């Protein structure tokens, strides 16, 4: 990581008190990256950050979502789809010129299992892009399991992370961020208009997980 520009950056994880945000933050901190967790409650973020700093020996701090977004060079959105648009709209000024990584899957659950919610903009990532015209919005980390990310006994995670976006440099950086997690490879997966399928694929993975009692990931072959 020493030669990557990521080593000079702060990675903010909004919604960083939930399983997915905590899991990603754990892996980034373990890779030696500077991480700040965001939450609607600064106290909750600080408590989760202290736990992760102790567990990883890395640099993890906490703040409210606006404070974490302000400190981040890369800002990950790791909140439920329910609160996504509201949070993004509220933080638009502080996210200006930043790389914003949308990790949100617009999914619902009923008796038949997971299903994809209709998003007027086409996907959660496109919704963020519409609300953040002055930010560099990238979609990533949709298909990686929080259970695996959070499990300290899992040394390496056998999955690719599809990275979608309009900004080549931002996508390359987020591919590097994904690849900082042992076992994971970041792979450019197309422009933002192709984010919907990546988000939706998580419904299939959850169905596979439930059937086989596993934590499935994806791999791109011949690459
Ligand atoms: N869990 C997985 O395995 C997984 C895998 C891939 C992708 N994802 C995606 O990652 C995102 C987070 O997943 P998760 O399982 O960690 O979700 P979660 O636990 O339900 O939510 C994460 C955090 O978001 C904050 N939050 C909750 N409701 C909010 C609202 N209305 N507005 C703003 N913030 C809110 C909460 O933190 P505070 O109360 O501290 O603010 C919560 O701890 C989801 O979009 C999910 O689709 C999850």
C-alpha cells in the first residue's frame, strides 16, 4: 500500500456502525489505511471506531456523518437504501469534488426472499450521482458479504468487486481500494448506467446464501 495514493488519503465510511460499514472499515484499517467512521450519532461512531482501532491496530476515528464526510478524501455510502437519498442530499455541499463510493443495494425482503426495489434514477448509484453533480460518484462493494468482512478468522475473501463509474481515475482508485482487502480484486464493470445490475445481483447472492448456508461472492473469469 505504501506506493498507492490511497496511503495518503482518508477513507470515510458513512453508516460505518452497521455490519457492512464496520466490515469494510476493518479491512481498510488492517491494510494500513486511515479510516473515519460516520454515523447519525458521533458517539456511536466513536465507540465503533475505538473497537476497530483496537482490533486492527490501525487508525480509525469516528464522527457524525457530516464530520466524517468532510474529513474523507474517498467517502463510502454504506447506509440502507431507505435513508440514502436523504443523507446524500443533506451532505451534497460537503461532498463537492470528492470521490463518493456508493455501496447501497436497493433491496426489499418478503416471504419469497430478496427482491430489487424500483429506483426512478435506475440504481442507487445513479440516484447519488443525480443528487451530487459536483462529486465523482463510483459504485462498488455491492456484492461482498459483511459476515466475511467482519470475521477476523477470515484472512482472505475470495471475491471480485465490480466498480462502476464515469470517472476513470476515480474508478481505478476504488479498484485499488478493493484490492487492498486480501483475496479481493477490484474490476472495472462499466459506466454508472450499469450499476443497477450489480446492485440487483446481490438479491441472487442472498438467495444462494440462504439455500446453501454460505457467503457467496463473484469472480470474473479470463481476466
Ligand atoms: N450487510 C451486507 O452483507 C451487505 C453486503 C453488501 C452491501 N450491503 C449494503 O450496505 C448498506 C449497509 O448495509 P448494513 O447491513 O450495514 O445496513 P444497516 O446495518 O441496516 O445500516 C448501516 C448503518 O446505517 C445507518 N442508518 C440506518 N438507517 C439510516 C437512515 N435512515 N439514514 C441514515 N443512516 C442510517 C445506521 O447507523 P447509525 O444509526 O449509527 O447512523 C446503521 O448502523 C446497505 O445499503 C446494503 O444494501 C450490505
